[in-house]
C-alpha cells in the first residue's frame, strides 16, 4: 500500500522549485530592465560601458547614445548652403540639387533628414545631430563632377559613365582604402581602350577639376571596373557617396551649421515615450483586471518583449526613429494578440469545467497555434521585405519588426507557458486566479 | 464562386477608394510629403514590397491551410495594402506624409495577419465540426467572425491606442505621419470581418462542389 508521505514531500519540493524558478526569473527581469534604464560601467574607470537602451524622458540617461535619435525626434544639425552660381538657379537646377543632396544624405544612413529651398534661393538641410561628424560638409558642398584624365590632362571619361562605386580596405593594416568603380557599357569600352594605350603610364582621377590621385597603369583594364588604392577611410567613403549620387549643377558654399530642434517639434520624443508607456500600462491593467494572475504574467512578458526589442534595436543601430518605434510596437501588438488568444481559449475551457492547467495545455496545442501562424507569417514577410528593400526605410522597419517578433514568439510560446505552469504549481489550480467572472458562472 | 453580396459591396466600395487613391498617387501630383526631399521618395520599392506581401500571404494560406484560405488571405492582403495606400494618398492632401509612409503602408500586413488569420482558422475549425447539410459555408464564416470578434476587438483597441500615442505626440505633422497606421488598422478590420471570411466561404463551397 502506497504511503501518502512521499507524495506530500514531492509536492512540497515541486512548489519550492517553482517558487525559486519564479524568483530567479523575476530577479533576471528586474536586473535586465534596470540595466536598460541605467546602463553599467564595465570597468572601474568607466572606459567601457554598457549603455542604457530603454527610452526615458530624463536628460541624464545615456540611452540616446545607444538608440541615436533621428532628425524627427532628436536634436538636429541645420545646414544652410548657397549655390556658387552668379545667377539664381532655375527650378530644374534647384530640383536636381535637392535630389543630389538628398541622395548623399540617405546614402550616409540619415533617412529622416529634410532638404528644402528657402525663399532666397539657398538650400537648408536638416539632419540628425549625430550626422555632425566633421565630414558632412565635405559631402554636401562638393559639386561632385568626377573625371579620368591621361598624363597630359586630357579628360577621356566622366562620372556620367560611372554605374556604381564603393570602397574597402586595401590591406589588413586598415590605413589604406581603395575606391572601387564600375562603369556602364560605354564607360567600360572607353576605359578599356585608354588603359590599353596607357600601360606603363598613369591616369588621374579628378573631382571638380582637382586631381585626387594618379595611379600607374600596369595592365589593360577591360573588365568594366577599376579599384584605385591610396585613400584614407573618410575620403574614400565621401567619394563613393558622391559618385553614387551624381553631380550637382553647381558647388555649394556652407553658410552656417547650427543646432536645431527636432523636425516634429521640441519635446515630441518625450511625449511619444510617455504616450507609448501609457499604452503599455493600459494594456497591462486590462490584462490584470481580466485575467488576474494570468494577466500579470502576460504583462510581465510584454514588458520583457519591449525591453528585449529595444535592446536588439540598439544592437542593430536602428536609432530612435519612427520606423524603429513602429517595428517594436507593432510586434508588441502581435504579442498582445497572442496573449488575448491564449487567455480567451483558457477562459472558455475553464468555463466548460476544465482545470486551468488542462486549459493552458489544450490552448497551447490548439488555438495558440493561431499565434504561431500569425507570427510565422509575419517573420517570413519581414525576411522577404528585407530581401526586396535591404537598405531602404521598409527594410529597416522589417528588420526591427522581424527581430521583435522572434522575441515575441519565444516569449509567448516558451517563457509564458513555463511561467504559467510554475505559478499553477505554486499557487494551485484555482480558476479564480486566472480568469475574472468564471467562478460566478460556475456557481450559477 | 459566389461571394456574399455584402462582401461584394464592401469590395466594390474599396475598389472605388483604391481607384481614386491610385489616380491621385500616379496622376494628380502624387502623394503630398512634408518636405521637398521627402517628395522625392521612390515608391518603386514600396510597390514591390506590397506585391511580395500579397504573394506571400496567398502562398502561406495555401501551404499552411488550403487553397480557399490562400485565396482569402491573398484577397485580404491585396485589399488592405491597396486601401491603406489609397486612403493615405487621399488624406495626404490634408496631412502631409513623411519618409516613413512606405514602411507604414507595407506594415498594414501586420494587421492583416492579426485580424484575418484567426478568422480563417476558426472558420476551418467550425467547418470541420458542423454538418454542411445544415449550415452553409457563409453561415460558418459568420460563426467564425462572431467567435473571434471579442479577441480581435481587444487587439483592435490596442492597435488604436498605439496609433493615438503616435498621433498625439507631435502635433498635426505627426498625425499625418501616423495616418497610414490608422488606414491599415481600419482596412484590415474591414477585410477580416466583411470580406475575407466570405471569400473563403465562396472558394471552399466551390472546391467542395467540384469534389
């Protein structure tokens, strides 16, 4: 005959394990969120830091270094530029100038910048403050007419025949960079013919009439491209950007560079941070009122998802922009959907007389598959969109959304289930703890 | 394939909105952006991404469930993407758009998935458990819409809260920037409750009849 004592011991041990597991998870969550808000010095002098990554309204926090604000939500760099032309520019010339400046700024990764013509015919570029790296004016004021010339100075090819350009390290020392240029069909033909003629001599790469570099020609270059070494990092990057953007009708003169407010207005970022946290609080409050302990656990998971999403956005260098926020908060919405589906199913099963544990198990093997379907479809969609538009604004959004959804998938399918089971062990299978109004119906 | 008249009317109204919006996008000066540089936003990538969304939703529905579900999801994605773009284009006359607009138009796929997939799943589940002599597919679709409504209403409210948080944070300019979100939420809600379940019902009835 079985003795009841060992069973009691096992239950007590199981409860202790559940309690410790929950305590560890709570401590980990608190530590992670605390680090997200305050950061941490990794050594005694503070030379190595883990930057905070959770947006707050305070000015003391360094989260803006991890999630660099864009021009719409952060301090801006306002540059006024005047064309070096004797007569005012025509509308076409103004439009072409804006197009080239915009292309160069976007190529540097500052997607939410703004360029416009002022009434006096000057141009105003509004960029994020972080764009002020000491090189931005070199990229924006140069006209950007590239040409190749023979040793006598005769130009035989211009930037119009350049299809694309890039740059990369010439050797592992990291001191010397090469500019890689690919020509169009006509450019390939001309460049091939000229380098065949000039073997043993040199050609010059010129920008706006000034010689940048004059490498020697060792062999005919008939492959449709050339790699020119001898540049430092920043010039190589700037020339590649200018080659890709094309040339402006006139060079520009930088009239002024000053700090400015965000394009969405002073305090917009703080208001947005508060408003989004209020959304989280309202959702959490609703879940707790409706699902009680279950809702509290769900709100906990939603908080972890937000903290992890911001963390990965900061790691990816996504910046504090509307695109990043849209990605994170739409993934949050999908997580809310997952939680709502789960508890709706649990509540329905409990009303039918099942235990909460059975209902959770049933829900994860049944209706909760709907959550996996939604998240899997959206993750697949994110990957496809990243392939279609890797460097653009849609691709940037899809990267943040995809990563946040992966976090949400793991949390909703693994962590939430684990914690629900542990709380069921610790606090008992009482339906009143997980669904409001269920007991009354049972009694009725 | 006979689709319920209410769904057809909704689709017809959406087609009118889409036609007006697309005409405004391509002919009438295009979508109005808040700055001259943003006005040069290239929409080609957005159209490719929209196409990718529609194709992927169809394939996902077809592979994961069946052909009628694929058709329903593809229709919902097409409806939501085009209506979101059209409403954004029309509303941009009053509320200028930002560089984020293409991403937010494509983001309506999030609402499509969150609203339509549960309805289609539920319809398939209910359809399996009921005698089709006593209930038509349209009735099954009605039941699925009714069953999933409470959950989807909660998600809809959460989505609207997120939109409101964005919209009130940066004045009129920000309201315009967040407008594609609202258009996406409403378009997806409309298609999940009025269109896609009945497209699924019509396609499922047809495939059943053929068998």
